[in-house]
């Protein structure tokens, strides 16, 4: 074999190896979305618009540079610290994304999205209510997928949308790995609650207050509304759930005192800082979170409840990762049944195995004596 022929063989091999990933990335992808619509792309999405704020968080668990193929996303209601955390993996690409602030389907405008020249627009069912916008996007040749990318842990197939999102973005294997991770931990909670119910264990009475401390006592989560449903999923009874039809509503001080909840869980974030509310989230120190929670439960109506008297007082970041939040609630409601459930270990694993940049801060807290 001559030196020239050897060199040509090495060049051919190098070209073949280099072409492998490129060829794979140009293969067509197809899924059937939540509305039963077939969504097909000639290759994994290169220019995406993400209409749901949490979708970018999920993408950051699938891709090392999540902003690379996103031309616009909805940052609605995110504080500066959360934005700083999410931009960490790729600040330059993040800065070039259009930062939308869409608070509902009525503000999802086709013209603005078409001008971004995306090849895929991902809508959750809430934003997909803008049917005229969806129709105009599709007429313009832009694929639209209606997906629940962020797993709804209440559903029988909570990670279906996540896996489909992975297919459309070229990260199917990674999405399936993440889905298995989440479902394994969800199964542990479901099995534990089944055991509690099978032996007719007493289910504690819980007040879950969203945006805790931002108003007089007390707001309450509604039943069947994501965070509020975590109480039921973790083996508890949500006070006010039978009275509140929407996402959240106000309970009178007298009602709260009469119900006398055994456990209090507030949700909060740095958006409450100017209102003296519960502070949790990226960059929040543990002592800062503790002090704010202690202040929140000193309000009239709460201070007199069993939860506060007995020190059963807890806080969750309102923008937290669903499985971590559910594990926290489960351990607070039934510490013996879920003694082996470790939310910090779950967050550590997500940081190490999936998140493009680690989450640092106080994402939950409990009132210490």
C-alpha cells in the first residue's frame, strides 16, 4: 500500500465518520400531537418558537446548548434571576432569541411568529386555543405541534409530550432517558399513596397558598390545577379545593381558622420580594428563604392554625421542577412512608445528568424551630 493510497483511505474514513451525525440530523421526523394531527419535519427543528415558558426548561435537559435552535420563546412572568440561570449554558445564543411575553392565546399573533421564519412552533393546549393563529402558521408552511412538553404528573402518560418533543428536536434518546428517570420517581410516589389508601391511613389536611404572603390570609390553590393537585397526589386533602373552581381563589380568615389545616405549604419566588412574600428560587440563600417563610405565617388566620403551632410549615418555589416539588410535598405529608424519597438527591441527579447548567438556589424550605 503506497503512502498516497493510505492517506486517501484515512481521508475517506474521516469523511465518513464526520458525515454520520450530519446525515442522521437531516432525516425526517414525525409525531402525532395531542390534537391527533400529524406533524412532520424534513429534519429535526432548526428554528423553533416555544410558546410555553417551561418548554425551554425541558429543552435545557435535552440539549447542551438549548438556545441554539430557538428563535423565540415565551419568558412570561419569569424574574431576572431565573432568566440569568437559564441563559447560563449559552449566553450569546440566548441573547439572540426573541424574548416574548405572551400571557394568553389572545396575544399569540401569527404575523409576529411568521416574521421569525421558524420551521416549528410548539404550543401547549392553552396557547393552542388560538386556532386562527395555528391555521395561518400552517398555511405559511410552518409546522405546529400541540404538546405538553413539561410532564403533567397527573396524567397516565405524563412524559409522552416530552418524548415527542425530543423526536422533533433531534434528541429522542435523551428525551427517553429523562422520561424514564421522571417516571421511576413518579411511580415511587404513586405506589406509596396506594399503600396509604389501602390501609386507610389518615390523610392530612393541607393549605397550599400560591404566591404566599402577597395578600392577607389566604389564597388557596384550586383542586385539579397542577400545584394544588400535588397535595392529592402525595396523599393529602386540600382545604378550599371544593370551593375554588379556578386555578386559585381566596379563602376567608374565618374559614382557614375553622378548617385548622395540619400542614401549610406556600409557594413563592423573587417576584414577591417587594410585597413581603415568600422568597424562593435561583440565587436565594437558605436563611433568606427561612426568614421570609417565618414572616409569611405570622399573618392573622395562619398563626392560629395547627400547622404553625406544630411547626408543619413549608415553602416551594412557584416555578420549580415538577417531580422535585411532588417529592417535597410527599415527604412533608407522610415522612415515614416516603423516608427513602430524597428531593435533594433528585435535584442533584437532574443537575448532573440532564440540565445544561445546574440550578443553584433555594427551591424549597421548611420552617425550623
